[in-house]
C-alpha cells in the first residue's frame, strides 16, 4: 500500500472512530445528537480530528515502530477533541457533561487502540519471522540493561540483517535483575558472566554501556575474556539516534578501550584562539600524526590549510577526506620533500604560512638502524631546512613533533630526533618565531605500530611476535596525542620542549594476550606468542625526559615543560653541516658521528 492510500485509510478509520464514539456515548448518556443541530457538531468533530492529525503529523508516523513521541502526538489530537466535546455539551440543550467525558474517552480508546493493534500485528508477524530464523542466528549476551542495551536488543529483535539473537542480559544494578529488557531477561550481574555464557550457550558478548568509564569497562572485559568468546562494544547511543550505525556494525573492543584511563580532554577554545584565521602548514601531513593534525586543524577555521608531503598517495587520501567533509575549507596540497631546501624556500615565499607543524620524519626504528644516513638526511636535514626557512619568513609558531625515543636514545631514529629538538631550541634564539617541540610516545593504530601488526598476525593465525616479555611502552590514541600537540602550541612562548603525560606504561606482552582473547581465541592454544628478542636499537622501556631537564606543569596537567638546556648554536650548525655532507657520501660511520653530537646516544652495534 502506497503512502497516500495509507493516509486515506487512517483518515477514514479516524472518521469512523469519531462517529462510533459520538453515537456510543449518546446512547449511554442520553445525548440528543439527532436534535437541535447536534448532528452538525459531529461532522465538525470529524473535520477537527483530521485537521489535528495532519497538523501534528500523526498520519506520517510508522505505527509499527511507534514509541512515546508518537503517542504524545496522538494524545494531542485527543486532547483537542476532548475540549471540543466539552464545549458542545455546553452549547447543546439537554446535554450533560458526562456525555462529553464518555465521548472523549471512547475516542481515545478507539483511535489509539486501532494504531496499537497494528503495532501488535506487525510485532507478531516479525516475531514469527525471527523465530523461524533463530536456528541460524548467533546467540548474544548483552551487558548493560540501560537505554543503550534496550536499543541494541530491540534492533536485534526487529531486524533480520543483524543475524544475532539476544538470549540474556547482564547488569550490576540489583533492581534490574529478574526484569526484562526488550523481552530478554536480566539474569545476573557481571560476576556471573562465565556462568550465564555456559547456561545460555552464548556465542558473542556485546557490552552496551557507552557512558561507563574505562576502568569499569576494563574489568568487565577481563571477566568476558575468561569465556573465550568474541567481545564487542557498542559505540555511543547518540550514534544510533543520528543514524550513523546500527547493530550490524558494533565494533570489536579495541585496546584503546582497555588502557584503564579516561580519554584525555583539551581546552578547544585555546586551540581555536591561535589557529582560527591563520595560514597553517603541516609537513608530513599525510602520515598518521600529520593527517590527524590536518583533521583537527581544519575543524578550527584556519584561513588556509597547507598539507606538504613527499608521499602522494597519503596526501591524496587526506585531501579527499577533507574535501568531502569540509567543502568550504581553503586547502592546498603540495608534494615536496623537506630535504629540498630550494623547494621549501619557494613554498614559504609563495604561501607565507603563519603556523607550522613539522611532522615529516622517518620514524621506524629498525629500518633506520640499517639506513642511518637516510635518518640524518630526512630528520636532521629536513628539520634544519624547514625551521631555518620558517624563521627567515617570520612564521609565528613552529611546532616540532618529537618522540620519547629522543631521550637517552639507543637508536639512530631517536638520536636524530634529539638533534631536531636541539635545532628547535637554538632557532628560537636566532629568530622571532616561537619554536617549540612536543615529545610523546607510541600512538595506537599509527602506521607501523604494534596494534595493527598484532591484528594482522591474529588474522593470519599467528604467532604474535613480541620482542621481549618485559618490554613496556607509553600509549595514547592518535586523536589524544594530536589534540595535546595543538594545545601545547597554544602554550608556546619559545624554546620549550613539551612532554605529554601518557599515563602508566603498558606491557606489550599483556596487550598481545588481551588481543588474542578479545578475538575469541585462546593464547598459546589457538594463537601462539613468540618472543623474538629485542631488535637493534630497541629499549625495554622509554623515558620522557633527560635527568637534567626537569619538568614544570602547564594549565593542562597532561602537558609538562622540560627545562631548556644550554646549546652552542654555532657548534651545532657546524656539526649538522658535517653530518649532512657525510650522509650524502653514504658514510659507514654515521652513528659514531651522531654520537659526537648527542653524547647520551648509546649505539647498538648489532647492525
């Protein structure tokens, strides 16, 4: 039945409801509806109901999915009808108020009963369809009997696309145990997860608690891991309302959900203050950190965003994403190498950026150990070029993306990044530009990081490779790291090295075990974990600052400032020139030469 016919059918049904209510109440309350023109009032009532239902959009509601909002609209029409019949009872001679009350009540029962009978019929038909398909559906335990759990269960109950069947609900609220959510019983609390997974033959667990803190989620997931079933987590309930997701794409629990801490928040007004209306350049803008910088900067109304990257595919991907999401953004994408001093000079002369985020770098530790000259050319030479030219053209702020591997480095990548920090601190004294560096550790999901590697190894059936059982790292999500980088830029006065607080260090071995369990496998039985030994240049743990640097706090307690060290700029630049000359000659002594400039660098001679 098409839309117009459905509306017409409902309108006719409502007209019949009015007539029946009018006659029925007249017979009970002795209302003279055939006398004194009272019959005319009945036809006016029909017209009034139809008009109200159109105005309140009652005829456009899909009643088999109707909820509270739909009921309120229908009650609005019934309220108007009730007022009308009360007025009629006053106007018509020999009428009584009892008739008006009975009439209004009958109309409410008839018109609402009609619609909810339709909802019930649809429900029965759908329930029968689901019952037929139960055999082929995955049996699901839902953790969380709140609004998110209710939406999730209802979605699974009415949608044939989900291929999931909710069989039990878990919730720690004792008042909810024994009750039903969407027809599914709340059987117990989270301490009984293992028991009820076995009892109800659960195949998958979905955590539907989007407002619960990370520490609680972590405990629940640890309990779920004992079942060896796949665990997934429901995103925020608002995403259902916005139509962004349905239950068919509930996401697997990610390690970012299990770090045991809340998402780091930043003061967006501070970021807005120095980004808005400015020409901003991001070097390495197509990389993991660079592309997220571009996303967040683009949201803060820059006058123009310039993305500079040597890798055209990466640059193209972020360009197309921003063009789709922010069509009014003034965006320029340039393919260029930070090593090319002449090209970079021409870029600054033409586009005149006011703020520069320097994220271009070679960052893979093992690869740079075997190609130290490339690390120096790109990291040291590139940073020296961009920073020097930025100062020359009067850039307001220059923010270097650094790493905790620059502290007492044991690899060439970290040592070159330490030189980059030294360049920044000396350039700050040479030019009016505020030069700063931001130092942080590992970011979850970045290119080449451990999490994507583990996921791929699990997909291939294992083993997961861990270099050492005791190796630990600081972790942060990419958006967290970038938002803190942006806020650190707001604090910049010149010469600072900002150090991000990334919480407690996480054991890589423990991450591997969790990822295997969350994927529905058993460690060492289904997926093995192989210890391969530390790679060249790899530390057991990372440090956030050198002993002599010290830390002072900023307004955001997650961002600290390392005390600037005295650096002989003339000596530094002379040494850098020597390094670059030797790098172009492809010297075999590059690590030793870098050590002369960074005495805290401990060379790993395994390569």
